[in-house]
C-alpha cells in the first residue's frame, strides 16, 4: 500500500510538471514545446519540474543564453518583469500529487473500482488541474483541452460503467449540464446587455462563459445524470460564496469593488466535480437523504 502511494505521488508530481508546461503553452499555441522560462529560454532538465527548479536555485534562466532573439521577443509579449518561475509551478505539482493520492486512497480499496478505472480517474485529476490553472490565469477553458477530455469520459463510460455511469447516463448527464449552463450563458449575455444599456456603457464580462458550459458538460459525462445535478447545486453554492468573499476582500483592501469583475467559475465546477467523484455516497446522503 505505502509503495503504491509513493508511486502515485511520483506520478502526480510528474503529471503536475506536464500540467505546468501545457498551461504555459496552450493559451498561445497548439504545439507545446519543452519547458521554458517566461522569456522563452529553455529550462535545464533539473528545472523541468518546479519543485526541483526551486530546490536547486534554477528559478531564473542563466545569464548567457543561445535562444534566438525572435523567440525571446515573441515570448516577451506574454510576461512582464523578471523571467522567474512563479510559485505556481511547485504548487501545481504538489496539488496534482495530493489529488491523485487522495483518489487512490479513497477509491482504490473499493472492489468495484478496476485498475483501468483508477488510471482514468488519475488522468482526470491532472486534467482538472490543467483546467484550473489556465482558467485562473487566463479566464479561459480551452476546446483543445475539453474535447479530448470529453472523448476520454465517453470511452470511460463504455469501458468501465461500474461504479460510475454507463454510457446512457453519461450522455444524459452531459446533455443536461450543457443545456442548463447554455441557458445560463445566454442569460448572462442578456443581463450584461440590459445593464450596459441602463448604465450607458459597454460591459464585456459575463457571469458564465462558454468554457463553463463545456466544463459542466464534461462533468456530466464523467458523473452521469444524478452526479451532474449534484455538481450544479454545489458549484452554484461555491461560486456564490466565492464571489461574496472576493468582493468583500476587494472592498476591505482596495476600499471599492467593480460589480462586473470577471471571476473564473471553472474552478468551482472542478471542485464540485472532484467532491462528487470522490464522495458519491456522502453527497447523495447529504443532498437526497439516502445513499443512491
């Protein structure tokens, strides 16, 4: 048991390193390269992971570099200040490892969970981290991430219908999530249009972006019909609390707040999806009063 946990931890850290690299590249280009510093300088092998980069003092690129001027100038559009690796890198790797280990510990002892199902769930955890990092930093949920993830979820439903949803429930859950959040998405545009006309200004932010529609659709494909209902309920609660806390902190720190400040909603859906995935019986008991 302890050996497997150690292996899962190592896999989680490596997966977190991959998440960091993809999060650096995918918002700008569709052909990820080897890990680089923010200015485009290739990182040495010891700095491919954020953890080792911090441990060995490799947060910044060497003073002399052979990188082309064109590549440096191209990457300089995407960062300001010193080209130093932020704390996001080791935090992402550690958080990915924690999610994977928690998944194995909580679900690995259940007889109905096959090895294939466990592998797919571990992949989901890395995908969730990638979605979170990109959404928090860029307020984007990318098709290039969501479409392969949705395909994986459908394959998961076909190959491992136990303990989580068979194909029919997965497709129904994905469809339900898409329809409801697409209505929210359209309603958000209508609300901002009306408020913009009333205030005499253009409002560019909406309560729900289409990326959130894709995320809840993925959640439905992973969890099925009943699971996605739980996720919608929990994520709306998390989002409401998060928005109140954010606005309160802005008011305390800055003395003012913008009512139409864009707040990434994807992480709330991701958090709710992970909770329902790892604690299905507890969520059923809490929300329905019985274990499904």
